[in-house]
C-alpha cells in the first residue's frame, strides 16, 4: 500500500467525563466466556452497578468460579436472551458457531453485540442483523490487568469502535461500557473494526509474537552454530530482551539508546538496519497484504475447521526448540526479582 492510500487522522480519545453511565444503567449485559477478558469485564461491570449475567457451557469449570465471584451464570443462549448487550468474550475461533447456535436466535431489535476484537465481524464470520448495534471495547491489556487496575482505582487504555449504529445510541452505550470496566479512566481511542483487526493481526505476526520470536531464535542459533555456549546465547538473545523492551516501554527508543553503552548504540544504529533490511520490510508488506486481503483469515478459519493440523505441529515444534530447554534450566538457577508478581498474575487468570 502506498502512503497515499491511507489518511492519517487524529484519533478521538475519550475519558470519564465523556461517558454517561445512564446509557448502560438500566441494561443487562451478558458476558459470554469467563476467561482472560470475560472475568474482568463481568466483575468490573458488576462492581460498577451494571446488571451482569455470565454465559457459559453447562460443563464449564468456570461456572463455579463465576458464581463464587458473586455473579449470575446461565447458558450462553439463556444469557443472550436475558440481555440487552451481549459481550462476546469467547475465543475468536468459536465465536461464529456460538453466535449461530446461542446468540442469533436470542437477539432482539435494539440489542447490542459487543466485541473485544474485530476478527469475526471484519471477516464476515458473524453477519449481524441490521436492527442491532455492533460495537467494540477492546482493552489494550490482558484481562487480569484490566481487573487489577479497576480494583486499584486505575484505568486500562482501550479502543472503541462502532460497526453498526441501529439505535443511534451505540457510541454512548459503548462509552458507558468502557467507563464501567475502567477504560475511560485511562483513555479510550476511537478506531474502526477494520483498523483494529488489521493492525492487531499485523502487529502480532510481524513484530510482537512472530517477529520477535524468530529474531530471538535466529540470533540464538547463529551464536550456537558458531560454537558459543547455549547459555551465553540464551542470555544475549532472549533474557536481555526484556530489559531492553522495558526501557522502550518506559521512555521510547530514546530511553533505550540513552541507557546502553555508546558502543552498543553505535553498533546497533549501524548494524540494526543490516539485519532488518529491505527484504524484511518487503516481507512485512507481504504479511500486511495477506491480512488486508483476507488470505490469513481464510487460512486460519480452514485450519480450525480441519482440526488444526498445522497449528498443532508448529506449536509442538516451538516447544521443542533447544532454546526452551536451555531457558528452563537457566531460569531455575536464578532468583528473579518479579517472581512474586508473576505468580500472583497467573493465579488471578
Ligand atoms: P479466553 O480463551 O481467555 O477465554 C475464553 C472463555 O470462553 C473461557 O471462559 C472459555 O471457557 C469460554 N469458552 C470457550 N469455548 C466456549 C464455547 N464454545 N461456549 C461458551 N464458552 C466458551 O479468551 P480471551 O483471551 O479473554 O479472549 C476473548 C476475546 O477478547 C477475544 O475476542 C480476544 O481477541 C479478545 N481480547 C483478548 C485480549 C487478551 O489479552 N486476552 C486482549 C484484548 C482482546
Ligand atoms: Mg435480549
Ligand atoms: Mg493486539
Ligand atoms: Mg490479537
Ligand atoms: Mg551486552
């Protein structure tokens, strides 16, 4: 895509004072799923005074958990029937089938379908009737952070998008939902289902999950194949990654360059673009094209329909990469500063 194809627009950002709780106060929200996002949205909404019913399969182990968190639980179909707002916080890969079986038959004119990611709407896996609102509030954090921030009177930044505004009130209601889960305390950026979906997929494929994991593995293998010890390769290519990324998170690239040695800065500035070169840039553009034209979405949907043969093979191969065994051993030898925080996090999820 050339630079001219997409206009750069200043995004609207909304805060608490932009949201009116009345837009959701009289409504019932069905939160479908009680995983990462579901447990956080359901509890935050409920603590904000919104009427919540959690929708779960009858055999779900989360049923008791949600009840012991003080929430009403029903099947997805019952919850959808009861609700004015159906918040679809299921894995993206099951949303379309749950929509057909449990949600669609229970949607009434004026109801809202609410998402935390745009995949199924943007790629037409869910095609809602014209008389319902379709919105997205997507916190930019895993659910346990959304919940923890809310409990600590802090906010979690989020995205807002309106795909369909049948009632004329979709935006107000979405903002009230964002406020009730704590997102407007930090700020909610307006986007579209298309932009959220495409940038999310590109980011996780090219840079965050895919790009960074491959960069680490290639660096590790380069050192080990040249005869250096796996432990040294692990420290240089994997362990230090977090320290560098933390600096970027806190203060941008500048904070990172400022805090490494001048030797590291000069070496990085001269050699970085030799590694991530024009060919890598062309590869990124190809990955983006596959996201934009739906090739990736079609591939992933049929992979799921086929029972995930490639996914399973790749998932297992990654687990068996030598760097994982080396890392496990090394991590066992050292005391990590944030060990307590980490175990607290996983316990909450
Ligand atoms: P998750 O896998 O953590 O939880 C999914 C929940 O759905 C679980 O409670 C599971 O038991 C339940 N479930 C699974 N299959 C079901 C079925 N057939 N019927 C009923 N319930 C079923 O999912 P998540 O990570 O919270 O993702 C939910 C949505 O939020 C997705 O659209 C995802 O893209 C989006 N999102 C996730 C994050 C994140 O950090 N996890 C961040 C932003 C947006
Ligand atoms: Mg209803
Ligand atoms: Mg993302
Ligand atoms: Mg994603
Ligand atoms: Mg070094």
